[in-house]
C-alpha cells in the first residue's frame, strides 16, 4: 500500500484581500513498509536538537529556528552553528528517505479569470489525485490519501467536506475534467499536521516549490528547492514539467523565470 501525504503552501484568499499569488498543493508518496523507519529517523533528529520527538517540524518552523531572525519560535536555536547543523541533517534526511513528490502550482489570478466562481484548491486536488493514480498503475499498487483538512496559516478554514466529495467521485467515475482513479482505496483520510509526520514531510518539500513561484525565482536561486524538493519530484525523461510538477493555467508560464 502506498500512502499519499498532502499539504499546501499559499492560500485561496483573493489577491485583493492580501492573498498570495499562488496556491501549491504537494503530495508525498511513501510505501507503508517505509513509513516507520522514515518517522523513526525524523524523531531522532527532533530529539537531537529539541529533546522532544513529538515536536512539529514544518518549513516555517524550521526557518524560525534560525537565531539570526527576530521572529519568536519554540524551535529557535541559540547558535548559528547549531542551526547550520540542523539544516544539514534535515537536507540529508529529506534527500535520503524513499519518497516521490508531486506538486500542483495554481496561478490564482489567471485561474479566477477563467473560472471566477471556483475554488482553486479543488482543481489542484484533481490534478494531484490523477498523478497519484498513474503512479499506482506503474507500481501495480493501491493507495490511500491523507490530508490536513485545514487550509490557511493563521485562521484555519475547514475544507475537508468538499475535497472528500471530489475524492469519492474520482474513485468511482469519470468526470468532465478527470479520469476515474480505481487504484485509490478508502475515502479521503484527514489528520492534522502536528499529529502526522507524513504531512510534515510533505510541507517540507512543498514550501520550497511555492517559494520559487511566489518570488519568481529560477530553480538554482533557492537552495531548498534545488537541493531538496527538485531531487524528489517525479520526473519523466529527466523532466518534471507537466508530470511531477503541474502548473495551471499554463498561459502565464512564459512570464516566469522558472520556465525560461
């Protein structure tokens, strides 16, 4: 059984209300036989630096662990040397663990110009589930999806019910914008990131992808993307575009330095 842990960066808030330019939904595929060792290894890192294997590790938590930043955080370390050591350990860990990553990048402005009344989270989930289905077909395996049903960084919005409806329809029937996904079993499972290591890991791959698009950077300009996320994104013939990474709508791709 393959497990797809899902998390997002960005938001679905309109740009006119201070929302981000992009919504990025990322899924991290892990085989059930590997999850215990993956979790055990991360618990060792957490214990090494914080003496607490249960503490939550996500991208923004780790950034604020940097003692050079003024922002307060329960993860803040007391020396730059220790922080650099943590960064090195986490980079090695994320590169080593057996996982495949898929990511959907939605240009919200362009999306709402075409589909003004629709939630970009829904289409991002459809694209992600389709890619998981293709992965399962290649592996001749079955899969389960696990997601944090809360969207937003501060004021969390519950989004689980809408996604569950889409998920269940995709399991059983073709739709106008998707193909049936029969290798995915069970209804969509919900768990908060603080309780689920797999979702924390998905976030650690997701944020660097969001960062290069939100701040219009090339692959090489953000080391966390280049050295971590890019290494795990699904590739076909050495390329991620359209397979491991789906950008939508693609009419604005030409304006981005990432695709130049």
